C-alpha cells in the first residue's frame, strides 16, 4: 500500500493542547501591560543616566545612549504596527 503523504511514518510535530497554561485566560494581557510599563520605566532611567554621565564621562554617556537605540526602535515598530492595524 502506497501512501502519498511524505511524512506518513513520522511522529506528529505538534499535539493539540487541552489546557495550555495554568494562568487564567486574561492574565497574559495584564502581564503584557506590566512588562510594557517596566520597559518604559527602564528606558526613561537609561536616558536619565546617559544625560547625567555626559558632563562627567562622555564615553559612558554615549555608551548608555547606545543602549537606548533598541528600545526606541522597538517602541517605534510597535507604534507603527498598531497604527497599521487600526488604520486597516
């Protein structure tokens, strides 16, 4: 008997989950909000730290400014994605 499916004898790659997590269904939304706020606070603190270091040691201040590139780009990408979804 010939089987036309190429992966017929291999085990399944995924198994449907009956209950994926112990957390209640809406907690991921609340946790996401907490993580978003914590990230925003960390970004502000890094900015303030960079500004404070500039008069003391310019290299350390610029290094801390370089840390801001990733969060700022991530925030810009998030705002752009949300705007695209809301406009569509």
